[in-house]
């Protein structure tokens, strides 16, 4: 029986933090704290050519994780950002003998920390910002663990965010992002990241949004590995639906659900998150 490998999507989970503060400056001496709970599941996979393969009985990948995003406004334009995620994940696949092979891992994954700078604003209605960050493994990189690539990395991202005050999209808001992530290993990977989001206010306290985003990761190592988090050559595009409710000026809750539409060397997964936004 053919061995089925499922690619972990920790980067998807890490990307489910709500885009409410993406390219918008936080504000001088202000803080944003966003704890989150995330879920991801996948049974089917796409091959290296994008062909969908049905998962074998008992095979699959499931991840539960908690995350913490913290932002601090150093100046009106410059923000410090730290994002960390701690997953608990379970994977199973069938080997060439048809036997079910299972593994479980948990712990703190990679920490992403950096600075976001607002390059220019257009009437304080839209903002063009750039963010540079470092990716730091929070686990022992001398051991093979399914929590990340066990290597340091860096990311550079351009963000354009704002609101629309006329036309058919009046009162909506948007966020566009494009970035590049590199891991400092001979095998990489090198990752292109893209996101497009449109949000609509539903009265004074509610809002809904839709987002399309994905990643294109390349590496000289194109092999699969049962240690799901170490697969390096893949791509996917996902769609997300968001709903948010503002309880007070300082506290909001967002619910997000997502589904992967297409992919390469990755799982056809779905999941969601609950994010609590505190403005301090």
C-alpha cells in the first residue's frame, strides 16, 4: 500500500492571527495583545503535481495550538511585534506494509519577532508599511522534533492597509500583503507569502471579512518525511471567513474559519481559530 505523507501547516496556523493590525500602526506607547486558539485538520493530500489523493483509512493530521501575538507602538510609525505558537499535533500514515504509523508532538514552536514601520500614509485612511522579523526556534534544534525546521530564519513583508470611503465598497476596509521568508539552512526553504483581505462593518460592533492567501515554498529537498513539519517544498492557497464582535473599545473577539483550495505537496485541510484582541 502506498505510503501517504501529510504536510504540516504550522505556517497556516501562525497566519490565522486576525489582520486587524496588519499594516495599520498600533500607536505610540500603545499595546496590542492577541491570545488565540487554533485548530487544523487534514485527511487528503495533493501530490507534487497538484493531484488530489484520498487519505487512507486512519491516516491524517490534526493540530491544536495556542498562540500569543504582542505588539507595542514605539513611535507613531514604528511598532515592535512578537508572535509565538505552541502546537500539539498528531499524525498518522500507512507504510508500505499497510501498517498505521502514528506520532504525536507538542511544545513551543518558532518565535517570530521584529519591527513594523509605516512608510507612508494617505490621509490617515490607508497605510503602506514594511515589516522585518527574525524566526527563532524555541526548541532544542539538535533533536529532530515536529515543531518546525529547527533552524533560524528571516522574513521581510510589505503591507498596504486602509479603508474605502466611496463607491460600491464604501465603509469597507482592506489589507494586502506580500512577503519573502528565508530559513538559514542549505535546504532552505524559501517561502513567498501573499494575502488579500476585505472586511465589512456590520453595524457599530460587528464586522465580517473574507481573505484569500497562501504560500509558495521551494527547497532543494523535495522529499516527504513522516515528521510532518520538516517538509520544505510545497504550496497552497486558502480562503478564510472572519467574524468579529467588539465588546468595548479595548476588547474584541474574532472567529475565523479557513479551507485550503489548491495545493502542491500539502494536505487539503480546514480549520479555524478564536482570537481575543486586547488594546492596552
